[in-house]
């Protein structure tokens, strides 16, 4: 079992920045992918960004150039730096951990609210 604790959400004006953090409990999965998803009001959950245990990153097209995902493996923590925020970025952001051995194991954080509004 992997526990994920998110922090850093809040209220920000359009054009502002926020950094989300997600601390994972220590796991047996040396091969893993950590990522961020979000669910906006009335919409389905969507992938924001992901990063592998070896540091390869991926982004949803609408986030490229504005969001940066990074991780500190020593701290089992993944970060999402969000810049140039727009009202449409308002959502609950969820941390996601996928661990791999012969199977895939998926874990979710509780979510953190990000509100972008003037």
C-alpha cells in the first residue's frame, strides 16, 4: 500500500502560480510513475502530467509550457509547478502513483483544490 499526501492547493488570480506537492510513503516499487490528474466541475478526470522513476516526463497538450512536473526520489515526492494559471485550470488535483512488478498497482491521493479566479 502506498499512501499519498498532497499539499499546495489554494486560491490564485489568473496569471498566477502555485506549486503542488505529493509525498508518497516508501514503497517496494523501484519502477513507478507518479503523476497529477485533475477533475474540473462537470468534467471528467484528465491527466495533467506524469514522471517516471527515471525522470521521463509527459504532459497534456494544454499544460505544456505552463506546468512543470518534477520529483525528488530521495523524498518520495513529486511536484507540479503551475504558472500562467487560467480560470479553466480550476479543479481538484489528484496525485497518482503507479507501481510495477509483474502487475500494475495504482494509488490515489485525496485531492487538493486549485481555484483560479479574479
